[in-house]
């Protein structure tokens, strides 16, 4: 089990390093070769959600909205519903 875990970590690190190099290459290309070695700047997520309603948002609601429009909750179980063809209905 330890060998699988270490192999997984190695693949993860290799892929991560590869993606960082690709990203830095794109930045150099965009900025004409003068790119500092700093990491991605801090992003203030408090400014991501703008409440346009008259009511105030609870912390849980604001936290959910900060996750963005592509966030979806993964169901704990998938419902087993029979799929029927529209033409085969009695």
C-alpha cells in the first residue's frame, strides 16, 4: 500500500510541476519574457459575491455562492429509476 501511495504522490508532483512550467511559459509569452518568479497573487474572495437583494446573506449562503456557478453537490447515492423509451409507453 505504501508503494502505491508513494507512486501516486510522485505522479502528482510530476504533473503539478509540468503544469506550473506550462503556466510560467504562457506568462512569459504574454508579458514578453519578463515574468517574476512570484506565485499567483492573493485573491480576496469576499468580493466575489455581490448581494443585490434587500435581505442579508447568512454565512453558509455566502460560502456556497463563493464556490461559483459550476459548483454542484455530489449525491450520496444515485436513484435507481427505470429508463423507458417514449415510443414504448403503453
